[in-house]
C-alpha cells in the first residue's frame, strides 16, 4: 500500500481549512492543519509534510513570513508551497514566486484547480544543486 502523502494546510479561515481537509482526504492525502503563521511554522517542523498549502493574510505571521522561515531551515526548505490567497496586493503573486512557491491560487478558488496544483506540486522534484 502506498504511503499517503501528508499535506499541511495553514489558513486562519476554519471553513476553508475544513473544506480543504475533506477534499484532500477524499483524494487520498493525509492532512495536518494550522490556523496562523506561528503554528504553521511549528507544524511544518514537527510534521515534515510533503506539501504546504499556505494562506497569505492571517494572524501571527503572514504567509510570506512563514515561507521565509521555512526556507531558512534545511529541514523545511525543500517542502513545496502552494499559496492560496484572497490578498488584494498587486505584487502578492510575484512575492510568492520569489519565495519559491510552486503555485499561486486566488480565492475564491476552483477546488479542481487546487487539486490539480497539489498533484503537480507533489510530482515536481526539487532541482538538485549543479556540480
């Protein structure tokens, strides 16, 4: 039996977390959740997920701060991140890409689009350093 891939969902909107959890579990993924930035960083270290779905606007450290912290640690720097945001910031997507986000999905999002992004992000191997 294939090991289920673990996905960390970090979002302060509990309805969204619940909907994502149900959808991802229905598609064979394990999920762990966090409801603010600080908890998100903690859970990423503790759980070592294969992928992180990360909201931008939330308390105790926005998504950009979370992504920056995760990039600083060898334990978490290779975990792919999908940003999901309703942020009106014009340069939000650019900032997300600069932080190495695999995908940037705007809220309200199409659940199928998100599932497709999840599948694709999990398939991409981190690029090995050139020797």
